[in-house]
C-alpha cells in the first residue's frame, strides 16, 4: 500500500464530498448572505480538492489526474470521513456538520503546514487562510443560533447530538495515518483531538449548548472505503456527466 497516496486521497475526498454537499444549498439558503457564503466555501474546498488530488495522482504514478480521481472512482474507493457525507437535513444540521469539520480541519491544516513533505506543507499553507475563515464563520453562527431563540437552540443541540458520533473517526488513526505521523508528514491524533475538544467546548459554552458525552460510540470506516448508502447518491449526481460522456471537455 502507498500510504502517502491513501493519505492524500483522504484529504481530497473530504473536501470534495463536503463541497458537493454544500453546492446543494445554492439558491436554497435561508438568507442571501448564507446562500453566497456556502457557495464560496464550496469553491474554496474544491480548490483544495484539486491540489490534494493532483498531488495524489503524481504520487500514484498511474497516469490518472485529479479529474479521473474525482469522477471515475466508485464509493468503495473513496476515502472521506463519514461526517462529510451525512445528509444536509435542516440548516442546523448543515451548520453543525460544517462546524465539526471546520474545527478538525483547521487544526489539521495548521499541523500539515509544518509537514516534512514540502508539497503537503505548501498545500496546507495555501489553504490555511480559507480554513481559518471557515472556522471563524461556523463558530460565530453556532454561537448566534445556539444562544438565539428557543427553537434555534433546540435545533442546534439536536444536530450537535446527532452528528457527534461521526466526529471520532477523524481521530481514530489506522496504519496509513500512523505511517504519516512517523514520517513527520502529519500531526499526531492526540494533539488534534485535544485542540478539537477544547475549541468545541469553548464555542458550545458561549452558545449555551451541551457537549455530547465523550464516551459516545464513534462510527468509523469511511477512511477505509466503508460508507453509508448516502455516498452513492452523492457520487451519482456528481459524476453523471463524466460517466455518461467519458472524456468530455468543455
């Protein structure tokens, strides 16, 4: 197994699938500002996807490019965490999913900016400003809605509770993750988890939300290609054009 290739796929797939999910809100956001913000975040993530998958294709060395990796892999070959493929649901669900992802993503990208792999460090450095904005925005909205009306508070707490079981996978390291840590490519799991829990606790306290139990059983498998049925539908929509008209170019 090429651990670096697998690791790069994971970063690219997380950004790609979340971007596709956010695109589904275009024209349907609860307010014009939010509609535009989600679309811009999706574009940021797609830009990051391209950098990760371009490097992954080079590391693999089998003649595939970033487009082939994005549009010609089935669900079992995708390496995104289960969190990003969870349904958009209500705006509270989408926002809480984004917040959990943003917290983890920020500390990961911050750590990767010091990677011994110069290309990974470069990609992370280019992404850090965007990721910092994503976290600032989602944190602010969690506070505003959590400490808002009775209904907004209830919806945000319900979303926090429901999605919490998908956060642990990001810190459950397997042989691929551990190989990257050993090589000085990626930050250690315990460092990321501690920073994640601290930030979530601080924001939830301000938002008058309760952090779900830390001992909650965490769902896992996405990083190894075991996904929910939901991912198949996401890919069917995202990959239709390339599958129907192989090699088509604008």
